[in-house]
C-alpha cells in the first residue's frame, strides 16, 4: 500500500473516528456504518454521470462558469445522490432511532464519497503529497461538514413528521448551498487568476480570503449542529419517536 494512498485515506478515517466517538448515547452497529460508508463510495458513480451531463451547459466567463460549476455541477449533483442513497440506507432502519443518528450516518456516507474522490485526486495528480495535504485540510473536512448539515435535517424529518417535507427539502438545499459556495469561491478565484487584469488578481485574492473565512464558519456551524443533536438525543431519553421528545419537563 503506497504512502500516497494512505495519505488520501487518513483524513477520512480521522473524521469517521471523530463523529463515531461523538455518538455516546446509543452507538450505531459497525456493520450498518460500514454499509453506509460503501454506499457513499458508490454514490460517486451516479454523481459523476450527472456532472458529465451538466458540464456542457456551463456558461462562458470566469464568474458564471465558476458559479455554475460550483452550485449546479458539483454541489447539486453530489449532494443529491448522497441524500438519495442516505435515505435508501437508513430511513426505515430500526437503528435510526435517535436524533444524532442522522448526522452519524450522513457523515459515514459522505466520507465514503470523499474517500473515493480523494484517492482519485491524490493518485491521479502530478503532486500526490501536496494534493493530499491540501485536500486533507480542506476538501475532505468540507464534505464532512456538508454531511453534518444534511444529517441534521434528515433527523428532524424523521422525528418531526408534521414538517417532514420542509426538513427533507432543507436536507438537500442547505448542503447544496454550502457545497456550491465552497466550490464557487475557489473556482471563480482560480478562473480569475489566469487573467492579466490587476483588478481580476485582486478580486481573486479577496475571494480566496472569503473562502478561508467561509471554511472556518462552516466548522462553527457544524460543531453547533453536532452539539444540538447530541443534546436532543440526551433529552429524548432514547425515544425520539415520542411526540414530546426533545422537551424538558419542569416539575
């Protein structure tokens, strides 16, 4: 096993350990988690087909192309198939029985996707170690944070039937917005770097700074959602199907 392959897989493994250790109340069975991870690996295929079908419609221009590629080609295609396969794997599962489970399963599925994508980029590039470091610090954690948001709303949909449609819509919409913003900031910045205009160079630098700020904010949002669902699981006393789950009784 090459050092390049290991460097591509290690960030995925670390984030899986991180979210698994957060699931303290009722840990999920490893077999189910492994299945969810491999479904994430498989989600790369339909997402790639959809991306190839959408790419020819990309508009001309550094900014329109970056926005279309970020939000429509990458963001929508990848998050759509992650969500569809996540629901297929866990929605009717008896193991999906507490609020935090949605985040755990969404992260395992998304890390399956990120693992395959990361191996492709690292082993297929001209600078494997440099690519592994950059993607390990940015791209892989980004997929993890998109998944936290998706799992958060999938859990709300599961245990709040009265607003199920709204929560499922948000389980797709918000990860697409996060993914699209993340990718578009990088793509537009990269597109502008090739310009000879000094103004374009300045805008490119500003966009990259905005990208770093956005990445930090995503971590703050993600950790808050993790803490919030951990608290809901504790308050529900192992029975989130109870219509009064998540509420504290003042007696």
